[in-house]
C-alpha cells in the first residue's frame, strides 16, 4: 500500500461525510427524527431538526472524518494493510466509539447506565450508527487499497460535493423565503 497519510485522512473525511449523510437521511425518514427529537426524552439533549445547526450539520462532518482519518493513519497496519483490515477497523469503532465512549452518549454503555434516557431510545439509534461506521470502514479500506478503482473515487467525490452543497442551498433558500415573508408582512402592515 503506497497511500500517504494525507490521502488517508482526506479519503476518511470524504467517506465519513458521504456515509454520514446517506445513512443519516435514511434514519431521519425511517425513525421519524422530527418526532423522536421533539416527543421523546431526546428533546432534552437534541436540538430540533428545524434548528439551523442541525440543518447545516453535514458541513461539519469533514472535520470529524479527518479525525477518524488521523486515527486510521496511526493504526494503518491493522486497519489498512492487513487483509480484512476493514473488519478490524469497524469492530474497533463499535467497541471504542459507540459502546464504550468516554461520555454518557446515547447507545453507549455509559449512557445506558448514567442517563435517564430509556433503553429503547438508546437502541433506536444503534442501527444507524452501526451501519454508518460499517460503511466508513469498508469504503475507506477499499478506496485506500485499490486506487485503480477510479469509479469509487469519482463516486465519493461527487457525493461529497452534493453532501456539502445540498444543506447549504437548502439553508440559503429558507433564509430567502423568510426574508420575503417578512417583507410581505411589512407591506401588509404598512
């Protein structure tokens, strides 16, 4: 494998952003996140899906992906060089980042023990996180180890561009519509 540390970090950032966006959209629809975030115990810790930070959240995922990429570089031998390294990567992500995170996050053992959030709420988010971490591990491994798969790189870069552009355009459109509504109500009052 002749991938540089920089290329691994960049690929991890791209793949994380793309898989986070795709799996997050699926989970948003399947698990009805607007209702889940507004009507369950999650309302105390999660911003509503209408919050601008939530709507623009995908724009911050390249940072998280780069952090994963740095860890992948540090563990490149078992993760990226060994046959089946993607499985090692995924299992480690599940064990350390999902089930045993240092804070009481939802889906973590700490969260299940120390928060008042019911077990069913912890478990509802688990399929999303397991699928996204699986896809991150599998795609990064194959993209780094098979640079001649040009279709994979082109697909990832295209989806990455869409993932960063779509929330920004949606946010700007909503702002323009709100300004138009405010101008219209000002004309009615005036």
